[in-house]
C-alpha cells in the first residue's frame, strides 16, 4: 500500500511527540499532558503503523514491547570490558585510595565526583549512529547476556539519541521500593516465592524470557558512564554526565564534584544518613577521579579501574528477640505469620514487627519464639528476619506452626501442595471481609475517597456493612454515628460512594477481589465480555481463549461466580445502581475465523517479522503461544527452525511454511 507524504510526516511527528513526552514523564518527572492524551497519541501511531507496516522504524515507541517469548538468553561481547569496582568500607580505606591515586598521578591535584551507588543490575547499552541496537548484562565483564528486548521496555531508556553517536552507555537498572512492595504483595497472593529485595527483583525481571513480563515490573535506570565511545569532546567525568543528560538519558541528580577526599567523605556521610529518604535503594557511594585524562593515565587492573572505588555503607541490621509470632489473615484468606519483636532501632525507625512470609520460611531458618535474631529491612523497606543466633538459645524457645483453624473465624486452614501459602477456607471470615472491603474501595478498584480502614472497621463493628453492596445503602445518619465523623465529612463520603456507581466495569471486576485477577486482567475481561452478566456465564474454555488469560485466572473466575453468595453480591450491587456494563464498544459477536486456534512460530520468516505474523493471526481470533503442546493447532516453521519443529512432528501437529501461513490467512 502506497504511503503518502502526509501520512509519513504524521507518523514521524507522532514518534517525536511520544518520545518527547516519554522523556518528560520518565526522565525529567515533568509530564506536560494527561495520560489519556498520551494514550491517544500512541494509539494513533499504532493504527498508522498497523495500516502501513513500512512506517515502522526500530526507534518507534511502539517497538518497546513486542515479539514472542524467547527460548533462552544468548551471550554478547562488550566492545569495552565492564569492570567491577574495588571496595572501601572505612574512611581510612578511602584515604588510602586517595594516597595511591596521588602517588600514581605524581601528586597532581586530584578532584573527584561522588555518586550514589544504586543497588541494582549493571547493564551496557550499545548505540550505533544514535540508535539503540543492543543491551546486555555485565556478565563476566567481557561477555554478558543479551537482554535488548527487555531493556526496550524501560521507558527511560531512549531508543534514539539526539546525536548520531556510536557508544556503549553504562547504567544500573533498579526497581523502586514501591514497585517492589507491590510485586511481592501480588506474588504472596498467588502463593509464589517472594523476592528477597529490590535488587533481586530487578535482576529476575530483566532476565525474563518474555519482555511482556519485564514491562509489567516498573523497572527504571540511572546511567553513569560510557564504555566504548566514538566521541571525546569532554574532558571530565562531570562533563560526561552532563552529555548523557543532553542525549536523553536519566542520570541520578545526587552527584557532587569534590575538590579533595575530605569533601568526598563528608558527602558520603550525608547520604549514609539520608539514604532511607530515597524511593530506591543504595548500598554506598561511587567515587571517581573527575579528569578523564587522569583516568586514562591511571588505567585499570584486570578486574577494576584504578581511578574509581566503591564506598560501601554498613548493612542496616539489628539484633533483637522474638517475643511472639502472630498470624494475619488477608483478603484472599492467606495466613501470614508475623514476628513480634523487642522494639529495636533499624534504618532510622523503631521496628517491633517483622514478616516471616510463610511456614516454609520459618522451617528453613528454624525460627522459634524466644530466639535472638538479626533483622534487616529488605531493600530498606520491610523488616525481615535474616538469621537466628542459635548460639544464644537457652532451651526455653519453642517452635511455631501455622494453626489448623483460622484465628479469625475458626474455619479449616488448608495448604495446597504446589503453594507456599496456607489459606482460610471460611467464606464469611471477618478478616477476609475486612481486607476485601479495603481492597474494594482502594484507588485501583472503586476509588472511594475518604473510606479508609479506620472508618471501614467502625462500619463493620457496628454491623452497618457486611459486604461491598452494603456501602451503597449507607445513610448520613449512619455515618454521623461514627467517631470523628462530622456533617461535612459524612456528606463528602456519601458523594464519593455515589460517584463510584458510575465507574468503568473493570474497576468493579478488580474490586471484587477474584483471586489472580489483577487490574490488567480485569480490563481484558471487561473489554471481552462487555458486562458482568456475560462474565458470570463464561466457561473456563471461553476465558482461556482470551490472550493473557491463563488457566489459573480462568479457574478462579469460574469458581468465584459459581458461589451463590458472590452472584448475590453482584445482583445487589446492580440493584444499588453500580455500573456493571462496559462503556467500551460492544465486542464483535461474529466469531473470527481462527477463533480458538493456537499457533506456534519457530525459525526466521522471510516476508513477515514474528510480530507482524502474530498480529495477523490474532486479528483473525487466533492465539500465538511460545511452546508446543497437544493443544497446538499449527506450527509455522521459517528458516532454521528450532526444537519446536521436532516436537510438533512427534505430536502430529500440522506444520506450515510461510507460504502456507499466508494462504491460511487469506482464506
């Protein structure tokens, strides 16, 4: 299809606008337009590129997430080695470093740049003529794992630079503290192992074979230097950081040019005290000679540069005693054991509780009531027991087991074989009701402003609210009877509850608290079925056909609506005027030609990219999977097919070449 100049110019204009707004939002933290306006620009570009595939460029913002999951990570060679830094743990070690540097530099005047040492995963970004072409982990310093597609999902990494330079940019990918808490909360609800800290979570997220998973993890990056670079217009590291900022990279703003090592030490002390105020974790400072000529003259050893050193902060740990272990019941019925501690000062706050995660965690570490333990904050966020000091045991300690009955309602507690979590089976467990209501009114769900845990507890204790539908029956006199509830507050709360009646359907689906159904899944279900009544009637088979809805979600949805009390709750919400229909366009009722057919792609296609083939298949209702199974309908084999080809032959699955796929799509 011929592309006119007007369309081509519009696509280029959209790319520039979107990249600029991405930079303003993710790098400068100064958004200029609303999310809805940004989404509209992105959708317009997606539509243009789908209609005119020749418009797609490697640096288009639409190419950040796409393609099928890979079968493994390949290795790539760095153009210049990624060396690790030597460490200093005490002030005298920093002064020794300064002395060594001055001696090697023949006592020239030495200035330093002190930067925060981000606790994440070091990566190298290769740009050729200004275009991002490859990203890799540090690996052994000479070679690393190719994670290009995963790095592209991080919005603060520019896909094209302002200058057409060729260079390797070095940086640290990290997970913000808030994202870490959110991820572990989600994993706990699903009975999955928890990440120990944000660094492990970032590393695990970057090494995913499916970039869509990486994209969901809210990773960010700070860049701090270059490896190989075909540009040399700057003379100092301080200037280099400014150059990276000019090119569109995110550079941590908390760096300082220091005239001597004493100023470096003073700056390190400031951030050792202030580090807990940051939204990301740091484990020290990095000190570099400012002059690039002096850096070059000093050179490197086989392992590390002689012109830089890491000053590591002491670990934030404390020794205390476990006085008791209690169990808290969450909204999905998960029982979470919590250690009650002798209060101790840790990371700037007094800590009296620490999470014990689950029974396996307690057994593995052999944690007992009365034990003396070492606690730290996982990523400076959540207090956690890291070690038991068994040499301090007196014989009066005693073991703990998750109770067989729920401490809140007395119902049986069960633990499924494949899960680490134990769950209360009580359908009317008051703890689950309370946590479920807190979830229902939360910002991501029904977003009822002003209805927090304290007010909900009063409403529950007063028997005014037993489930979500009761919220919509509340009268002003009910609210005025609560503690610290005035006339204006009561009126504001009633207006917030009334406003929530007109929320989009996905908010209600998410708010119902169906196990495994997150915000993204709720949006997919709302868009696919159009109403809560249609969703209630859906079978597991119908649900699994939806892209991104797997067996666990499908089973949870069906199980949830099979329960009479849940269907009754939905009916009462409908009677209360809560919107239960999608405000989006009705889903096309004509079943697509390839509906329910699963395709697997292997090898290299000559006419289509994998993403183009995937989009064509999905546009006709088909589903593209990353692995071959007995449910696979077709295997599409390009040049040099992998092990999937042999497996498909063994299972008797129909194998198509690219021509066969094109013929099938055109039928």
